[in-house]
């Protein structure tokens, strides 16, 4: 079954435990939604906004979250591999106890972000903009910070 939502708004929905493998949520606004224990591998979330959502214990491998806005959203225990967050905006977040290996977070804007106990091995932040970004007890082997602008 193919699930595809486009250009809509979803508020206060609980997706806990759902298998959303290979789904498309394009330019969807998620407000106060709970994605605890959701399987998102291969999904495309491009152009969407996550406002005050919970992303906890998610598997999001080989997915796309390009030009996505994450604002005041809880991201913890994320398992992400070769996922693209190209051009995305991360605002007022703590990303903790997560694996984000070989991810592409290039040309992204990161403001008031704490990466805590997160494995970012071989992840690219190339050409991104950082404002008040901290890495606490993170694994940063092979991370690409080429042309990162700090403001």
C-alpha cells in the first residue's frame, strides 16, 4: 500500500508504532505530532515542517528530508544512515543518543542546536550555516565541515 500526502496540515496526530516505510509526506505541516517508534526508512519528507513534534526511536535510513524545517522538536534515539537533509532548517533542537552516519546535511541552516551523544561518522555539513551549534560527546570521524559558515 502506497501512502502519499502532499501540501496538507496534520495536527496532534499520534503515529506511534506505525510502519511508514517508503511513504511520501511532501510539503506537509506536522504540528504537535508524535512519531515515537515509527519506521521511516526510504520515506520522503521533503518540504515538510515539524513543529513541536516528537521523533523518538525512529529508523530513517536512505530517506529524504530535503528542505525540511524542524522547529522545537524532540529528536532522540534516531537511527539514520545515508539520509539526505539537504537545505533543511534545524531550529531550537536537541538531537541526542542518535546515529546519523553518512548523512547529507549540506546547505542546511542550524540554529540553537545541541548534538548530544550522537554518531555523525562521515556526515557532511558542507556549505551549511551554524549559529550556536554544539557537539557534546559526539563521534565526528570523517565529518565534512567544508565551507561551514558560523554566524
